[in-house]
């Protein structure tokens, strides 16, 4: 058995040593240079405040341009090229824009419109149109599918920012400064083997990464066994050492393997788990039904308040809205307003005035009451609600990552309402009271995936994240150990291949 383990470790190590060294080196880059993304704060900071004077046509007029107004999934009043537009998502996922001033459907977005939108997003900088792409190394996300092809505009600002804009609406979807793009060639692009990925959903790339990661796990595990078996815990070898190897590279590979082998195994295993092989972390029962939670679509149910009146209420509350979104919660329509700093307010019917027979009056809320969220939460799953908690601090399952993380664009507000269900998977759902959104839902298998992937790979418990530079320093130090272990393996692997080549010749 030991001989078999030695041979498996030798040849899986030969196959994987250079790739594992690359993963450690690129992982250290990713710790500081995030994959290009447009965060909500970046997007909203570039939008002008919505003005109630002279704005805007009502949502019904905008919905008239939809293929099926009642099936519209999303309706947002925002700004494009500095001008107010409604952005609609049809029932089939298609995206369209409607001018909120004259009610005309937006025409095709060409180079002229893309350049105008880019100049508004990065004011004061010259813009150069670079053509269109269906997809490139920075735009694999499926969220871009409804907007393809994407217009590419390079800006002459200090950061040499490259912008990607929607051909359907003209909105800026992604900003990628030159330094970020260059660092990502040594970071995420290498780490995720994106040179092998050709489309948003690419089974060939997925299975290539799964197979390579699995080989890395085997190499690391057999290496740990090999290293322990060959280490003299009592006594020494004839060379006077605990390790039998006299040659420097072999000796240091053995020592580094004992010191960092378990770390290597954990990181490669968690990388494999990130691919969710064979769907092992998929929800085992029914997923939370967001449509049932809402209880209606914005195209069907809308608050009976005009845009100007809603903006007047928000202005009176001291809130400068740059975006309005028509939403429904538990069958009750409302408006979600956002400002340039991604702060939120809710414009909702005042139930007391309606019950008193005074007609529908509206008020501005900072958040939904827990009772309202809980009532809507009963629609999410057919199982009974087992309990709920209000989280005022981040914990192991609900937490916010740094902006450079792959999750850095996610809103994770506090407090948040956690609802637990008595279904087969004991599902937990987090509800954001400031927006009325389902922030996350996870059953037992998905919570296990959180530990086997996120924790093992990123060391992302809130206490660790709060440590800031200290966590980063520890991760870099350990990654350097893993890189040194992989480097010695690469030297040994090259030697083994040369020996095999000479024998074959």
C-alpha cells in the first residue's frame, strides 16, 4: 500500500505541481486585487438626483412598451446619460429602456450613445470607442446576458478606465481600471483558469477545473501520508536527520510538506468544493420562492402614487433619491428609493389612513417592520416557520466581504431578519428589512458548503475579517509556505520528467 501511495503522489505531483504553485501565487494577488466589478455604490454615485419638477411620465406609460405589461419582473426609474429613463425587465428576461420625459421607447444603443454614457460616468475625461464584444475575460457573468453585445469605451482618466455598456439600455455595467485589469491577469484570470473559459456557462471549463482540483487533492493527501511515513518521530536516520533525504530539494520538500501539507490539502479541497461537483451543495428540497414572497409583479401591482408625489415625500424626509424601483412585498406594492451612497427608503401605503376611510396615503419608512417581513416569509416555503431572529451583528452565515472579494458587491445590511423553516433541509432565509429583499437562503447542504468552500478557502469568519491587515499577513505568510512547497515539487517533477525522457530515448 505504501508503494502505491508513493507512486500516486509522485505522478499526481508531477502533473499538478506547477499549477498548484500558480494557484498560490495568483491567490495572493487576489487577496488585494479584486476581479473587476461595478459595485452598487459606484453605480449609484454617478447618477444625478431625480427631480420632481417636470419628471416623469407615470409607470403605466412606461409599461405600455413591454411585451406583456403584467408580466414585467422589474421596473426601475434611473438615469442613463444623465437623463431619466425607466428600465424594464420583461417576463422573458429581456431588458428595455423607456425615456421618462417623453415616453418614447429607447432606440438601438450605438457608439454615439455609448460614448455619451461613458462621458457622464467619468466626467471630464476623453472617451474612445473600442467597439463591441459579446464576451471577454472580464464579462463572463450571466447577469450581462440580456445586455449583450456590450459596448466597450476606454477613458483617458487617471485610472485609464475601461467601461462596458449595455447595448439594450446604454447603462454602464462594468468599470475596469487598467491597473485592475493588469493585476487580474496575474490574479483571478490565472487562478480561475479563465483562459480556458469560452462562455458564461461552459461545462468543458467546469469539468476541467473539477478534474484538476481533484488531482490536486489526491496529490496533497498522498503527500501528507508519504511525509508522515518517512519522518522519524523517534530516533534519526543514518544521515543524522529526521528525514531520510540528503539532497537539499528533496529534504526541503519533505519538511515543507509536513509544515504546509495540511494547509495545501485544505485550500485545494476548498477550491474543488467551490465548483460544487455533482451538485453536492445544491438545495435538497424546494428553493425559497421569491415570486411567492413578493405576491405579485411590479407590472401587476403598483402603489397609487405619482413619481412627483413620491419624490416630494422623500425630499421632505431629507432623502435625495437617484433611483426608484417599483416592488411588491406580500402582495403590497411599494417604492424602494436609493440615494447616491446606496442608502435606502421605502415609500409605502399608510395602512392607518386607509382603514380610517381617508383614502390611500403614503409615508416614508426607513425599514419594514419585522411583522410585515414575517408575514410575507410564510409564502417562501410550504413548510412552517420554525423561528426567527434579528441579527444586529455579522455571524458565520451572514457577513460582508471586502470590496476586492468576489462577493464584494453584495449588500449585507444590518440588522437583518433570519427566518428558519421546519422543512427537510432546515432552511434559513435572511431578509433585508431596508429593501424587502431575500438576501440569501440556505439549507443544511448549502450551510455545509459554506464551511467546505468559503471558510477553508478564504478564512472569512467575521472575527477574522475584522482583523484586517493581520489576517492578510497570515494568509500571505501561509501562501508563501504553500508556494515554496509547490516550487520544490516543480523542481522534483521536472527532474522526474527528464529521467523518464532519457529512459524512453
